C-alpha cells in the first residue's frame, strides 16, 4: 500500500475541531505571555502548583511515594514535572522540550548616544538572520539587580499603552551599495542597537543629552543605575501577542514557536497525566539554542540530580546503579520543532519534498537530525520507532515523518543526543513549522494540536 500523509483538516470531526480551537486559544495565550525562558518557567511552575504538583524541596521533607506529582525548578529558567510511578529505577517516560528562543540580549555596558538618539547595544542569541530584526516594534523583558542585590523586574512593550523599541534600517533611496552585499553582510551584529530614547528636553548643563534623560528615567521608574546593567539579564523580543493567520484562522504567527509550541503541548499533557507503573516526566530546559551548555541547559546535572534525589527518597538505601539504570531504561520524545516544506523556496533545492514535514499533516517524527552525514545527531533505533508508531496508531494520533532539509542543505539538532548518551531510547518528535528562527514564526493549529495529542498518547 502506498504511503501518504494524512491531512488533519480533512479528518477532524466537528467536536474535535472545537477541542483543537480551545487548545490553540490556550497555546496562543502562553506564546503571547511566556516570551522569555524566565517567563515560560514561571508559567509552567505556576500551572504545576495549581494542578497539585508539590515542589521537590517540600516533597523531600516527607514520604515520597508512587503517584506523587512533583515539580523541580532550575534557577528560574527550567523545570521538571514528575508523575511518579512504582520505581524510577525501572525507567522513565520523558518528553523533553526547551523554553529558550532566538532573541537579542542586552550587553553589560549597553547605553550610548549618537545622532540625538539613545541606544542599547545587543548581542544576538541563537541562530538568526540579523536583518530580520530591523524595523520591528520590540519589547524588553528581564531582570536587573541593583548594587545592594535588590531584584527589579523589567517588562516594557507588551501593554497597548507601553512604548516599544526599534532597530532602524537604511532607507531604500541610499541602499544601492548595501543591496549588493550578501544577505549575511547587510547588517552587522554590532549594528543591532535598540533605539530607546530621543528627547534631551530639560537638560541641566552642557554635555548632557538623550542618554542622560534615559539614565534619569531608569532611576526614577525602576530605581536602577547604568552600572546595574552589569548584573542584568534583559532580552529584546518582538512586541505584541501571537495572532491567527488566514481568512480561515488556521495558522498562528508568533515569537518563539521554536520551541514553545512543543513546550506547551508537553506541559498540557503532563498536567493531565495519571500515575501508572512507569514514571512520567515533562522536562523543560534552557540554552538549547546555544548548545545546551550551562547550569540551566540539558548538559547540566540538574535533571540527573533531581532524579537522584527522588531515587534516594524512594529507596531505603541509595545506589548509583539505580540512577544509571533509570536513564538506561528510559524512553524519550525529544520535543522540538522541525522545518516544514516551504513551496516558496522549492527552487533552492533545500527541501527533499518526499521526506519533509508538511503543514497540516500532524506531529512530525524525525529519526535523525544533524547535518550532512547525520553529523551530531541522535539516530533513533527502529525498535523504538516501532513502539511509538504503535502508540500513535492505537490512540489515533495523526503523524508523519520529517527531515530537516535536504541531505547536504544544512541541518540542525536538539537535546535528543544528550539523553541518548545516557542510554535512553530517544526520538525527535515535534511540530513542523515555517520561518523557523525568524522573529515571528508560522505554525499550523492542526499540527500544534496533534503534537499535544502525541505527547498525551505517549504517557497513556
């Protein structure tokens, strides 16, 4: 029998369509508000606590037993939600997603003035096309710590009454020379400077200007000084909420689909998961876009340490072999997005259409990622792929296979290889999307919904 993808829109019932729309309404609220890894973490932990999950530190003060629901937080930028089974050492069923996204980070000494405008200097985070960040309304989110250690939250640009920020471009009339450059050279990293002020009104002495007015505003509004940028984490993202796209409202445009579209599906599914023999884990990590390093990335010991604590609490004596066995016996869906086929760029030959994800055809399973000859990828075992197919078939999940581009067109990676290196069975399973890593990305409501259904089925 010939293999053909299934179009979700052509299969879904009226009742299921209502569920799809309700799910995506919730997802769009998450996408609109959880625009940084800190904000996503706060949303996830709050939702877990409201659903009856107990903080790890609190749980360890009492008896930890099968059926308990526990949330572990990692420096306010990552989390793990556990629905405990009978014995973690027998393995876990894990859905692992990341909550960081490409953006612009404010530098440690960012403020300067030129041409009667005040700017903040930035350093881009993750793989981006720099010219994408020009001419957009931008918002600023993050934290600053004053010299005395006081924390100040900064959120500007999302409320309709807020000002926004901007990175200006060269007008077309003067761009003849610039347009001869390669796209990668049209704008340099050091030119991604965010306009934050223009008025010098009220200056008290010569030598003062726009930047001085900004300094006064920051002190009066937030109580912070310029030096406090040294102990700050401030992120520049597109301003405004996620929006429905098309006359039929079947698509969603928003910042951070990669990877919050999988993270929300992960959260929704684990909050609904019921205790069974095997432990279920919804894992949310930071730093995937820059290699998963650092104490909030997947390569950190956070998750391993949390599992070790729970193993110690559930066994009379702790043995490191339990920890190794737990990971070796685990099954993992690496919940990350992949590239959907884009007909606008077919002539470039960067897609191999037969093996690319198609919008509207459900969640995507990628046996391998990497680049070229599968470099740097986890290559899932056929036995595990068979298990996942059977789960999805049994639960009626609409799914497809996917590769991130043609063989030598580029490629990418996820956190899959990290858990696979610990011995777990792992396969990439997430949402196909368009305009990945652009400030505003595009995804299908149908695929978002089937991604959630896939993770829910995995944990049944």
